[in-house]
């Protein structure tokens, strides 16, 4: 018997929901350390521990997103699952209106992190299901630009609230997620089928090798980001950046990511090329070194731009190869998000380990600066470069 035809969700609907929901995800991954430091008195150790927790729940949510979705699918549509996840995030983000304790940060970060990890694989499946080759690359390009602009804009929008009302930024996440629910009537109940024959036509065997390479870079990029995000408030304070300007300065790397993504979307010539991965990893490495060794604002800005450029290229290629090879399945998006979560979890663990060693007063600790953290991340980068080289050589 023929399967009923499911219409494709309009790209504009996917982009609108993504823009609204991404603003909330941005605050979780990039803004929460500033809020925790300002309103809840968190230091480096607490911020890093918070990110370890969020990383753990994010990986768990991403890896189980396919299983959880299939568990509910006999009873409700995937569109309804999206609505429930958005409602849950909105509910937990209302906690600052009722409570003042630091548990607000821990609870909102953990619950919103888990729900986001489940949400995005479903949204990604809606985005690419039924699209192939150039059409898929175009859709992913637009999608990347929208969520990256939303993330960067959120960091700027936070600035007026940071001095006296930082915790209200968390409440705003909930409001944006409630607004996003209003987009769902334009979504189909479930994503359409992803035609296997058409998919195979646009997915050469080399994509599998490139996916392996991209999956080396993707968690590595978020290891670096996971180290930087909790420490950036203290890096900026160290070079005397006023609190009002701190989140806008951080947004520089996010706007650099947008520009690189837009260039890749417009050119359309990056797919199938290993050189993109090599440029990305060296840009991230150089940017990271500049950021944590910055003694002035210009040096910090150069580092942020380089890091953002590498992050943008890495994310674009990783998502495209994952969804192409994985045929737009939720599990493919779940693995993609899980690699991100692993990076976010490993990065803070590196920073947390360093701070514990420093507090113990052992000879391993460096008296000042982020020296040991830089060395550990450089070790990760060296392993990443070696793994990328192995996959690249095997593919030739």
C-alpha cells in the first residue's frame, strides 16, 4: 500500500522557529556564565562545573533523541513533541521570577540543555528531509546563517540587562520559546520521507570519509568553545572590559562565524574538499591561542575572529555530511548534536581539572594565566590534526 504523502515544511517556517529557539540556546551555551557570575556569584570553578553538567545532559539528550522520539511517535506527532519541548524550556526558564537561589542556574541550564539536545535533531530532520544535494546545502546554509545570527544577536541584546537584571535574560529564553510555538501550525505533523534513490545520487562514497574527518573537528571545536565560554568573563575582566561591553565583544566570534557560513553558502564549492577541514582546524587553534593569551582588546578581537571562522566552517561541513550520509534521520542529527555535547563537556572538564590542580598548590599549576589550559587544549588539537591526517590519507 502506498504511504500517504507528507508535505514538506516550508523553509521559512524552519528558519523562523530556529531563529527564536536558537536565541535561547545561545544564552545556555554562551550567556549563562555571565549571568551566573553577575547575579549568583559564580567563580571559574562553579562556571566550569555548570558546563560539565550541561554537557552531560546535552550528550544524553542528543544520543537518546531518536529513541525517545520513536517511543512517543505512536501516540503524538513530531510537531507535538517540538511543542512540548519548547513549553518545558519556557517553564523552567520562569524560575528566576519565583526563586533567587543558585539552584535556578543549575536547574534551568540542565533542563533546557536536555530539551535542546532532543529538539534540534528533530528540527534538523524537518529541515533536510526530502531535500538533496544543492537544495540541501542551500537549506542548511540558510539555517546556519539564521541560528548563528540569532546567537550573536542574543549576546548583544543581553547587554542592557546585565548590570542589574541579568537573571531576567533566562526568563526571556522562555518567552522566545513560547513565541516559537506559534510557528508550528506551518510545520507538517511529521517530516516527509527522504527518498533513498535521490539521496544516493547526491552522496558520493567520499562523503563518508569527509564525515569522519568532520566528526574529529566538531567535538574538538566545542572542546575549545567549552573551555572558553566559562572563562571569557574573566578574560574580559582581566583586560578591563566594562560589563556592558563584555557580551557584545564575545559576540564578535559569533558574527565571524556567520560571515564564513554566508561565504560558504554563496560559493557552493566547498563540499567534497579536505582543504576546508584543514583551514578550519588551524583557524580555531590560532584563535584559541590569541584569546587566552590576549593582553589587549585588538589581540582578543583577532583571536575571536579566527576562532569564529573555524567554528563556522566546521559546523557547516559536519551537519551537511551528517545529514547527507545519515539520510536526514533524527539519529543522524542526534549524533551530530552528541558530538557537540561531548566537546562542551570535555572542554569544561579540562578547565576544571586545571583549577583543581592550581588550588592544590602543586608544581603542575602555573602561577598566573591560563598556561596549563592552553597546553592541554593544544594536546587535543595535536591529536585532532593527527586523526584528520590519517582519515585524509586513507581517503586518497
